[in-house]
């Protein structure tokens, strides 16, 4: 995927380079007073670059394009807007300013703004334990007694791992109150609060619930009254089923999203049936590009329209978590700082039906908002290249020094935003990064790492931080999550592989036995009943895992009932395999068995022990509370 | 056991008097793969597949054309031993070829032959596309996984051919080895056709997540020991399938009227 990305990026860069070469003199002749974007190019040059890109992209695809809307602003002035493609190709509905898109996780920024508003009013203490604001016993899945502060929630450091269960539902009638929905899917707390950054939709929605509790208003009502109405955002809905703004709901029904199956130049329509986010503060907002631009403009406005005091807005962007011991922020009260040629703040978002990005530089007051329903957004240069055009590339040269030394990482790391407990625990082994393979990373002091690389023929850099944990281990901090070391990785992955092998072997053995019995070549043998059931159990255990993996990759994720079925299957499999292993051992010890028979029993015992151990070690049985 | 080893020896003797055509084909394919090595080491793993198919065809045509079936009249044996001996011999040949191929592939990857030819000097910029297209074959872990998959497929194809023979018998064909390879090529295009059907029909709603699951699992198993674990898993699955086919072949051959 990375390679394809690179190839498309390089192709786009070549085309653009040619475009700039042709029109370079024209750019130089622009009038002097024209605004220069932080990337160093004028607005008209930016427009030409984007126009060129759009035409090239359109001709490459050689068909209608999915909708992409973009806006660039400077203070309260909109410098550039673009409505590309069709919101519904089949019905020829062209994208325009009335098209609404799903904003995904940009919705979370409304939670953080609400929290800061309540903090400003003295109703919330950012350093207080969140249990102060929650009903008694609300959090029933905690591992640590440590205080979880409101700031921890904003930094995604509450300690919750990713939930195994689905975040979206197909039927809006299935959605209960925010409190009910939060209780339904409380994930396990796998990190000490305040220690590891692990992006959590559930944790963010919990903060939304706190807003609801502290303000005494429904979260939707609060956001309408304190964010949407003051900013005049009339084309935005924030509730789970979008029913708080019927115009938006109707517009959303017209929208289709598109994907390119297997990178073929054919758009496949998806998203005809919307899916809903029950923990809606985390990702249910839907609105127009105009409203999103208006919202983003508020954060660069000296009049601080969302807050009473300018200091509150300043605090919001003063940084709440930093890379290593440096003053480079990696999180700013829920907003993500990003290093381009200038430092920008913002948030991106993604749902099944669209992707969104909101970025702004507070010094220059320039910002960018982009929305699309093209799920292959990484290959959509209209979406992926605009931030560079506006804000410029980050080279990290200002951080270069003679004291830089290369970083040698050892061992294996997994992303902190993963399932570390319950039936999906084995997922954590499916996204491993080998520390030895990371090259080009240098330590620039203060526990800050810099990764330099060349992309599109230009030097680029990314910043990471070294995290030190209470158990003495170290990880790598990215913006919203961390790479944490995996303990006992080799034995674990070997056990998981042996589990797959035992399951596959059991299927072959069952098939072979069936053939031999049918042909009356083998006669019944001692313990046949339990061994046959154990083979079935091993195959069923493997099948349950496969079904979970497939469901996890579907639109709506794993449902509770599916999780329960898988968990019960694993419990039965564990019992049967353990019994068969014990029976096999007893047969070998007590009975006279031929050499060939002993080998068969030995493999049977080994397979059963492997399956039972994998079920226990990876908690495949634990379908509750994860 | 001795009886099975004797039967394997008889089959090995049969290969000695074999016509040159199949060996010429071998030679041709070896040269093609040798050239392919310039691009990337893992291409050579296709050699395992070719050997498995060609040797299986040679062995079966020997039995039918040269009267080797009669030789079992002088060696006291039973049908079960004959089937087991054939499976064991071909599995052994495939395994030895696999080991040699793996060594060649490892040496090619280690020697950086690819880097020398394609990414140095004047070729560095002009072959970016080629570099990207071939990268999966060059990466150490990926090349091992490709090898493991081809080894597994070789065992599966070889054992399926043997089982088919013991179930339905052998109808001699001209250029059997070539036809065997053409079948593989046909299979490749057939697979492409199948992919097209999946992409353009609602089948994709099931197939895509399943595919994604397999890729995700394989990708994660590729990390430890530079893909060695995934490679061994594939190979083990291949052996499992071969054993199952051997059992089925024994049953089918015992049942068959000769």
C-alpha cells in the first residue's frame, strides 16, 4: 500500500513539477500584495496547482469523481473553495456547497471545546478525577486505582485499550442514551492512567457524557447552544441519528461514498445505508464544508467567539502533552499539533462513509478544511496533498544539531490503540513493528526522535518522542498513540502460529478419519470419542477466530452476540482440548500402545495443549467487558 | 518400511531411462529462472512447482508406458505400500528441490544481485516503477513467504495429481509435462477471471473481508524471524494436505478395480 502511495505521490509530484515549470513565470508576476500561504506560495499559485492536480487526477481516473470539498481560509476570509465530483454519480447529483459530509472524529473537538468552556466557567477542574463527575460505580472495568483526570481524557491517556465491539450500528432505533451506550461497551483499562497515550473513542465519548452531567443539558443541546449557534453553523448535526437538524439528515441521505475495488479505475458505490455512531460525541457530526470552515476559523479568531476569555483559547493550544522532555506538543487538550513548515493544530476524522481533515496555523491564521466520501483518500491527491500545498513540508532542519545520534531500537512494538484484553487480545500481535527495521531515526535530545526521509524528491521529517513507563520499559510516542514494547513476543507469536497449525491439522485429520472410516480401513480405537471431539474443538476454535477477524473488518464491527458466541465456543473448546490432552497422556502411561500409536497420541496431546494454551493466554474466551 | 524404500528405488531407477524431452524442458525452465534471478531471488521458488509437476508426470508415465506396474509383480507388495512409496518419493524430491531452491534464493538475496543490477548507477531513476513492482519479491520476509506459498502449492498440486491417478487411472498424453505447466498458466488466468467475477458481483462483500483477514494474519506472521514463521506455516499446511491426499489415495486405490 505504501508503495502504491509513493508511486502515486511521485507521479503527482512529477506532474506538478512540470506544471510549475510551465507556469512559474506567471506565478512570479502575481501582484505583490497577494497573501502568501505558509507553504511559501501565493493563493493564486495554490489555485493553479490544485486545478492542475484536479484535472490530472480526473483524466487519470477517466470517469466522474467522488465528491471532495475543500476550503482554505485566512482569518475570517475564505480564500479558496472547491467542490469536486458528484455526491451521487448514479443520479448525477453534482457536489456543491449544500453537500453534507460525515466529519468523523473532528466531532471530538466539540467535546474538548465544551470541556474548556465549562472549565472557563469554573464548573470543571481539568485536574480532578473524572469519577467526581460520573454516577457512582459508572466505571466497572478499571484495572488501576489511580486518578483519571479530565486532562487525561483529553490526552487520550485514560488507559483504555481499543474496544473489541462495534462502534457503529445500522439501525438508528437500536441506539440508547449516551449513558447506556457507554455502559454497553466499556473497554478494559490496560494502561496506567496518564502513562500511555492510546486514542480512545470511548474515552472521548465519556468526556462528552461529563459535559452532559456538568452542564445539566443533553450533549446535543449543549453543543447547539454553545458552539453551533454562536458560530452560525446552521448546516451541522451532532446527534447519533442526525435528527437534531432535519435539513442535514435529508442532505445526508443523498450522499454516497465511493471506493475503488482492488485499485481498478471503477468507482463502487458504498454508504447507501448510513451507519450510526451510538457513542455519538466521538464521531457523529455531519455538516457542510462551509460550516466546518466557520468552525475552524473560530480557533484563529482573536475575538475567541467560542470562549469568554482569550486566555481560555490560548490554553487550549498551549499543549497538554509533549514529546519526551521537550516543549514540542504532541497533544493540546484534544487537538493534535502537527509539524509542517509551520506548526498547525487540528483533527482529522474517518467513518465508513467519508474522511475529513481540519488544520489551522494560529500565527498566520491560515487554515484548511477538506471533506470527501472517497474512502481511498490516500490515493486521492485532492485530499492527501492539500495540507502540504497550504502549510509546506516539514524538514526538521531547525532541530538538527551536531549532537544528533542515530537511534537503535531493539525488540518488537505494537500500537497502543489495539485490543489488549478479551477475545480480540491476539489482534495486538497482528500489527507488530520490528524495532531493528526502523532506520533513519535520530535522537535530537530531550527524548525527542526525528525520522528523516525523502518523499516526492524532497526532504521530510517527522517527530517522535521517547516514552518511559513505570515498569522500566520504553516506547515511541506518535501524535495520538504510542508504540509500546511487546513482552515475550517470540513465544506468543509461536503459540499463535501453532494454534493456527493445530486447527488446520485438525481439519485434515477429521477429513482423513472420515475417509478411512467410510472405507472401513480403521476400526474404533480407545478414546476415539474424546479425540474426535477435540479435533472438532480445535477446528471450531480456529473458525471462531477467523469469523471474529472477518467481522472486525466489516462495516459495523463485532456485535456483542457474535462475541458471546465466539467466547462460548472457545470455553467449550478449551474444556474439550484439556480433557483430550489429559486422556491422551493417561493412555500413553497406562496402556500398551504401539510405537506408531504413541506418535499419534503425542501429536494429539501437543495439538490439544497448544489450542488450550492459546485460548487461555490470548483470553479468547473472555467475551465480557472488553 | 523396507518394502516402501524398495518401491521408491524401483521408481528412481525408472527415471534413469527417461526420454530427453522432459530433461530439455527442465533445462529450459532452469535457464529462464536463472535469468529471472536477476530481477529477484524469489522467482526461483517457482522451480519447486515445476519439479513437483514434471516429476509426478514422469513417474506416472513410466508406470504406464514402460511397464513398471509389472515390476511390482516381482516385488512382494500391496496397494497401500505402493501409494505410500509414491507419495513419499515425490514429497522427498519436492522437499530436496525446495531446500536447494531456498539456499539459492537466500544466496541471491544476500548477495544483493538485484541492488547491483537495478538500483545502482544510471538505472537508479529509470527503474523506480520496476523497483516498486518487484519490491515484494525482494524484501527478505516477503520472498520467504512467496517461497512458502509456492512450496505449499507444489505439494498440493503434486499430491492432488497422484490422488487423481490412483482414483481414476492415467491416460497418457503427449507432452504431459508441458501440458501440466500450461494447466498452471491456465489456472493463473482462471484465477484472474475469478477475481474479476468477485470484483463485479456482490460476492465481494464476503470475499474482501476474508481476504483482508488472510492478508492481515500473513502480514503479522511475516514479522518474526523475517518471514520464517509464516513460511514454515505454509509448508506445514502443504505437508498436511499431502498426507490427507495420501490417505484418500490409499482408500481410492484399495477400492478401485484394476
